[in-house]
């Protein structure tokens, strides 16, 4: 019985330590990830460099967006980006506030406060 209590105590201590580490972990930007952006990117006019400012979009996916745009003339709506290989619905939801097919691209890095 004593062994069972000791094992349970160790288990819960490990879980508490794990959660504490998660809370203290730096953000993606602090770890060297992309800085947050403001504004929107027009999927029909954006350059490779502008597309790579989007979260979870590197050069490879950005090139796929450009290739899709070239093959299919233009995006009719932002959700159409999910037809690009490697960009699923969850990624689209993360990108949605920054995507447009009607406004001009006006994306910029968010200033630190």
C-alpha cells in the first residue's frame, strides 16, 4: 500500500512539474519563431516573401500557394487556400484573420509593446 501511495505521489509531482514547465515556456516568437503580424495579405497578389510572413507558412508552402494561383488563375475566397497541399482547415483558421481576396495587402510585423 505504501508503494502505491509513493508511486501516486511521484506521478502527480511529475504532472505538476510538466505543467509548470509549459507555463514558463517561451512563446514561439521568443524561441526564434515568426513574429506576430498585423494586417491582411491578398492571396491573389501576394509575393513569396509576403506569404512567408504568415504563421505556419514557410517558403515551400508559400511557393505552393503561388503555383496554385498560377494554375487556377486566382483565389475566389480565402478558404480556397485549403486546396493547397499542406494547408488544411486548422491552418486556414489560424491564417483566416490575415487573408483576403478583395483588399490590398497591408501586412506588417506587429510592434512590440
